[in-house]
C-alpha cells in the first residue's frame, strides 16, 4: 500500500490542468497514428535493401551509388526543386503582399485561386502546362521564336514545380505579414528611413523566418512531386528524368530493390535538407520569440 | 523648437467625419505640452499630423515658423514614441537605438564607432546599462519604453512626440517613468508634446495642458487654470471630482430639485439647470434644514458623508471638510452649494457665483 502510494507519487502526472480535454488520450492516439502511418513505412523502406543480409545489401547500395541514371535523376529532382523553391519566393512574397496590404479589385477571388494548385489533380496541371509550353502552345510558341525551349527541358520541370510550390509561400508569408505591426514601419519612417529602407531593413528581416519555412515546404513538395512534372519534363534519362519517375520505372522493371534504394536516398536527403532549413530558421528567428 | 498649428482639419477617410476639427495651438519652445482628453477626442490624430504620419485636409503646421506640411515624416526630424513601443523585434537594443543614424546617406552617416558611442551615451541617459546586446522581447515594458525613447532621441530631433507612452505599463512603473521623464525634459530642454487620457499624468508632467473633445481643443492652459476656471462643464468634470446637482433657476435663484439644499442667487435666465461643484466645496450647515448627514469615514480634515434628505429617500455621497465638533450623525442639516457653477446644455450660464448669499432652503 505504502509502496503503491510511493509509486503513484513518483510517477504522478503533472498537476497543471491542460486546457485541451483528453490531452493524454489524444496525444497517445496521435503518436500511434504517426507510428503506423509515417514511421513504420519509412522504417520498412529503410530496412528493405538489407533484407537479403548485410553483405547483399551493402553490395546493392554500392552498385546503386555507381548507377549514373539514378544519380542524374536525383540531381534533376533536387536541383529543380531548389531552383523552383527559390524562384517561388519573389512572386509568392509579392502575391502575399498584394493580398494583405492592397485593396486590388478581386482580392478575394485571387485569394481563393491561390489554393487551386492544391486542389487540382497534378496530372491536369502537368498536361495543361505541357500543352501551353509546347513548341506550338500559347506560351511555348512565342518563346520558341525567341529561341527558348521550355517543355521537355529542365526549365519546364522548374516551371511546373513553381506552380505547385507557390501556394506554400503565399500561405506561409501572408499571415506573418498581416500580423506585422504597422507602427514599426511608421517608427522607421519617422527616424528617416526611405520606403526602400523600411522594406529592406524592417519588413523583410521580420519575414525571413517565414520565407525560410515557405522555401522549405515548397522545396520538400518539389522533391516528391510527380504528376505535374512528368508530362512537361520529357523524361529523357540522364537529362529530364526525375527521381520519383525512376522509382516507377524500376518497379515496372520488377527491380523492387532498385526502386527502394532510390526511395531511401530520397528520404535521407529530404530529411537532411529539412533539418538544415530548420536550423537556418531557428538562427534567423532567435531574436523573435 | 516651437510648433504652431493653424486651423488644422482632418476628416476620416472612411466616413468623412471630422477627426480633428479646426484646431489651432501654439507650443512654446522648450515647453512640455500635454494633449488630454477622452478616447476618440482626436489627440493621437493631431500628434500624427504634426509628425507627418497622417495627412490633414486643412490648415497648416509650422515648426519654428517654417511650414512643414509638404515635408514627409522622414524629413521632419521629429522624435516619436509609439504607444506600443514599435521596437524592431529582429534587432538588438543597440541596433534599435542606432537605427536612425545607421540609415542616413553615406556622406552624413556617422561612423560605426560614433554610432556605438552615441548608443552607449543614450543607454546611460536612459539608465539602461548593459542591455545593448539584448533583444526587445527580453526586456520589461518599462525598459522597452525607455529603449523606444532612446531610439527617438538618437537622431537629435528638434521635437519629441509621445503617444500615450505609459498606457501599457503597470501603475508603479508608470509613476517612476513619469518622474524620470520630467527630469529628462528639464535636462534636455527638448520641446515635448505628450498625448494621454490621464489628467493626473498630464498635470504632473506638462506645463501646458490642451484638453480635447470631439476633435477640438476645449481649453488650453496650465493645470491650475483649467482646474480653477474651467471653460465648460466638460473641463470641470475632466479636471477633478465633480458632483452634479440638478435643479432650476427661478427669479434669480438656483433651486435644487433635492430638498435641504440652500438656494443661492444667480443672474442666469430662468429654466432647468445643474450645479456642478467640487465635493470639497460643499458645506454642511447643521441645524439649518431637515436632512440627515451620516459621517461614514474620515481622512484627515475630510470626511465622507452620506446625505439623506427628509423627504423621500434621495441622497448624495460626497467627501468634504468636516465642520468643527461635528458629530458622526448630523441631524436637521442642509447643504450650501453656492461655491458651485451653474451649467445649462454643456455651458456655464454665468460666471462664478462669488458673492452668492445663502438663503434658507425652500421646501419643495
């Protein structure tokens, strides 16, 4: 009896009542869900190449590392996602600015349209883009006359990824911009700052953490994006073939291990990138608790 | 630097209502002026017009005799302290204070070392040693307020504008900073305009008080002038405790609706009217009426009375001087309110009734 009380005393939950009812049960269910839906499949993916023994697995990994086609596909995926995410920041910021700060007509409609890339089937986006940017398409034809080819090049991939990534930037930056107090800008103005200085030294630095987050989300989405890219990419091995597509190709060749290995590399690289972005964001926002 | 406001008008861009309605005011060089009034009186709007943060539709603003209406806020060289500090959250305290200097064009910008020494000097002046490397969110409200003030002073402004700078502070810190700000003003001699809704704060800090209401300046003068000769019932009610006693003027006498209040002579026209009186000016007259006054508590010479009339259950509670040898319960008493002022429709109906003689209370 005494021992029981001692135990319950030592392992008692914190006394503070949480505002969320059933927090303990909720957290437990969430962790279970996270385990079943996220961690379990990822672990299975990680373990799969080693199913035939350590030596067998190591040999497979080593040969994969020399697989030029896979490396090229990974490079295409990561580089395109990186460029697209970076390129999204400028129009994303401008769009967020327009939605928050200006009274342009049809603001609400634009606000709604921003989310469209989330709702559209990615294949529809891909086919539409491929048609538009093809050498005889509405946008592709004038560009072709200027000597620019978009469809079936890496530029095409980047444009498709930009379309997919833009909502992330707008939706991440807009609320931060909206909550930015106006008096801070006025304070800078009274102290003698020009409009450019207000933007460059007061507003943008306050948005950096949000911009990094937005970049991270657009980048992560870009690495895994499949549907919208394959139609415009042309899918030439070594040039415009993206990693997710190569996984499908490997699977169709019944090369499950090859497909798994690409998956593993994608997961590891994505995790590393996201960790780096998270560190960067923390560095930038250390001043703003 | 002196500031001259000449018939300033600003209308709300939303509904066209006047926010600042034909305001003229002169702020003397080196003075400390307070714009006081209830919320929505247009105090902050007026301050923002002076700073150039809000446009105005009529009149002109001059600083030191030169018109500044066409100058943008950044060209006016005015220090402005915002109600919620408006510090730059991503900059250290030192960078916040040095901001105004560091953004100057290259040829007028002080060197890094000069900026650093100016920042150190201001931190010292603000009694904020050693916080230069911290970030605003790490400071208390009072510290943030002083950093905001230091930032406003860093560029050597010719005028300092304070927009409810103590609004977000707790009362104790508020009082400390108030005293300290007054000292600072005396030391720097910088022309200062303060916006506040707290009359006590204004009285303590400012030489001149401009009381605003509905976008207009109702009265401007020293705290004493406002208190002793208020221009309207509103000024009187704003500058201190006031008891309003309804009644009427009849044949040159003010007669209160309540019984047991002595009527007194006035020169106003007949009709409904109110007497406004500071409670301390109310005199209790024992053995002169039919009411009862009950002394609830005393504070030095003053006592809080519950005054109950003989007819009906009408009452007043007020704090006034306790007459010599007064018992805790005074029966058969009456009130002399002839030291009050008579108001009708938000204006005085006559100047001060100085020589009013008390006449026996009329039973109604």
